[in-house]
C-alpha cells in the first residue's frame, strides 16, 4: 500500500492564481480530510468527506473548495490564492467507523503564496 | 466545542530518561478519543498512541504510554528511555464525538510541544 499520497510536495503561487492540491489513498477509507498547519497553531481542519459525493466544512473552509468523486481521491482547490493561505497542507484518511483509532496522514504540501 | 491545551511549548530531556508531555482537553461529551502524534523535522505526522474515553486501562505502545485521568480531563504522554530520535514536535488531538450516524472522524489538535532530547 502507498497509504496517503499528496502532490506536489512544494508549490509557490502568486496572489490570485489558482491550483489544486492532490490527495489519494489506496486503503479504501471512507473518511478523508484536509488540514492546514501554521506556525504555533497546530493543525486545523479545512474540509472533510465521509464518502464519495459527500463533503462538509471544517474549522477554516474559506478560500478552499473540495469534491469527492471517488473513494480514493480528495483534491483541495484554491480558486484565488492569497498570502494568508501560505501554510503546510496535510491530507488524512481513516476507515471512519465508530471507534476508529487512527487517521493516516499524507507527507504534506508546503505552499507559499507571494 | 472541543478544545485541546498543551501548556509546554518546549521540553528538554536527557537521553535515556523519561519525559511527560502534558495535554488537557475540554469536552462535554462522554464518548471521545484522544490521540498523540509525532512530527519530526522532516514534517510527516506519525501516529503514536490512542486512548478511548471508555477504555479502562491506560494505553501503551512500546516506549509510549498515555496517562489518562478522566476526571481531570488530562491525557499526558509519557516517553520512557528517551532516544535522540524522539526529538520532534508532539501533538495531542481529540476526535469529535459520534454524529447521528454513529461515526466520528474529525480531529481537534493542540498547538504542540517541541521535545529536544540531549545526549
């Protein structure tokens, strides 16, 4: 198993540009989520999905869109990048059943918006 | 709303000694889960240990143990026999209570504690 994969590892954008951060998992997990990590802030939930076709907002959803057309993939879209979106982005997945004991994290994408 | 507090921004420990990283949580729910993750300088998030709110015994995973005191709402991580490779950021996290469908997924993280192990 590759686990949770994210691409790209690094990205530099100019203000106003758009891009998609890719996330895929091969563990047939129902639940997938996106977090951002800023210095001194820990990880904060952006969006999550409990299955194909179902998404919902987390703590900091503004400026981000998601969709879940397949179980495996959960891309995060920045429609018009802003410097405040400079952060490290983590994708995570879990099987999501009651008592699920672990979320598997991808390696992260470091995004800089200038 | 769930809240996780890690009051130690940084901790130092000598190699081979034990260290305790503090975590307190705030919730009004009876069913919840507590996690600890390690983030080395390379950046990945590594799952260490899990404690369910109804688990009667403290969780242990190798050199990691979780000192779970439910009445005090604390879930401290104890690392025994510290190694140089334990130097990293450590995050405590809580899983939201189950939704109406019985599933629970979302994690709320603390701000982390940076552990440095000295030789």
